[in-house]
C-alpha cells in the first residue's frame, strides 16, 4: 500500500536529488533536501484538507489529482508562479523574467519580496474564507465544543464569513499594509495593493468554491437517479448521462483543490527564498515536497484515516486559519518558516491525540455496554 501510493514520490525524490547534485553539487543536494522537508512540514494541513475533498471523488479523479494535479503543483506553482509574479509586479515580459531568475538571482529575489504583500493578501483571504466557512457550519462532530457550538449558531447569519473576511482585509490594509516589508528592510505603503489582491482572493474563493459546492450538491441528487438512468440506458443502448454529471462535479472539485493548493503554496514559495534564490533548486525542492503532500493526501483517503480520527479535519482547518493570519501579519513583519510549520503541526497533532482519546473512550464505553448485556442475560437465566 505504501509503495503503491508513494512510489512516484520516491522516484521523483531520487531523480530530483540526482539533478540537484548535477546542477549544484553537494551543496545543491543539501538545499533541495531542506526545501523538500520545509514544503512537507508547511503543507501537512493541506494534505488533510485535500483528503476530505478527494474522498468524495472516484479513482479516476484521484489519478488525475496525482498526475495532472502534480504537474500544475510542481511546474505551475513552484516554477512558473514565481516567474509570473515577478513579470507582473515588475511589468516585464515572461522571457525577461525567466532570464532575470536565472542570471540575476539577487534582483529576482528582491522583486519577489516586494510582491509578497499582494501574494499574502490573496492567499490569506482565500484561506481565511475556508476557515470561516468551516467553523460557522453546524457539524455533528465537534472538537472544541465550547467554541464551535456558539460559532455554529452565529453561522446561521447569512454572509457572515464574507463580512468578517472583509473586515479583516480592511484592518490589514490600514495597519500592516501601510508599513509593508520590502527588500533591504524598507517599509512602504501597500494598502491599495493589499485591498485589490485580497478582494481578488475573496472573489476567487466565492466563484471556485461556490461552483464546486453547487456541483457537489447536484452530484448527490444525481446519484439518487443514477441507478434508474443506468438501467434505462442499458435497455435502450444509449450512453450513460450520469457519468457526465459526476465528471462535471468532480472537475469543479478538482479545480477547487488546485486553487486551494496554490494558496497553501504561497508561504512555501516565499519562505524558500530564505534558503536559496536559485529558481532551479527551489523548483526541485518544493516539487519533491509537493509530490509527498499529494501522495499523503491519497494515502489518507485510501486508509480511511479521516473516518478513524475524526478531529484531524478540524485541526487542519484551525491550522488554515492560523496560516491565514500569519500571511496577513507577514505583510509587515517577518515570521520564520519554522514557526509557521510548527503551528500547523501542533494543531494537527493535538487534534490527532484528541481523536485517539475519543476512540479509546468509545471503545471502553462499548466494552462496558457489552459486559452489562452479558450480565443481564446470565441473571435472567438465558
């Protein structure tokens, strides 16, 4: 099971490390190894949240997630995205931006650093909306019940998540963004940039998340008619329309996963510049880490881990909320990547231990109930 799920990750790791040695020697090897570990530690909560979505998709779309999705994650977000950001922020052509990334690495790093407020605002708002929509939903299983019960009641107010997100964006724009951190330790006013980028992140979430939610609801309705339609299609020799409907729903869920992954990758891409400004080593290291995150996502789905440890999804969403806040704060202040990674790991670890305690308590209660039933049978003479 492990080799089947992580086989491609192991292969990519071997190829990536060999390429690192050939490109940058043993120093390049060490940089790529560190970046891989950094990406995995920062994105573990990403894997848990992805698993909660991916388990609703069939085996075909899970394979798409591990193939096309990996290409988008590795080459799109870890290689192309930093170059595109520089091209847009510096108002230069893509070829010129690539040349800058390869031949003038220090200036390239400065431009990416200067673009950080826009990146952080977009990703922070997208992740914040995911967190808010989660905590305001009334769920049967509650982890921190003392907090989640009142929040679920507040969640009945329409558009509350959007209102709170906009308030956070306004506060961020007129506090942190007015003294945004730039290269060389300088601070400039980026309030307008942060407002525009944050609103773009909010709109992206509402469009992509809304479409995926809409088609997910339609999928549940279509599944009720699927059996009847299949039987009718077989009798008449016609293609099955239910497969197309499921594909449409899965496509938008896949699109939502990719945007979610992009938002998670922002902090990893920016944090990688603290280790290296070499775009090739960065792509290799973050790409290897992205492969493991995707394989871990599929592993969690196939093992049913989220069903066995029911608070893991809660812990991951709280980690998302923490990451959203951290992204907003980093517009003005530098926060070390180790702190960002540890916050997520601690929250998920806490939720895992809570799940283990819950399972033990349920098992003990079930054992007592069975023992009580046996005593009743004996005393009644059965």
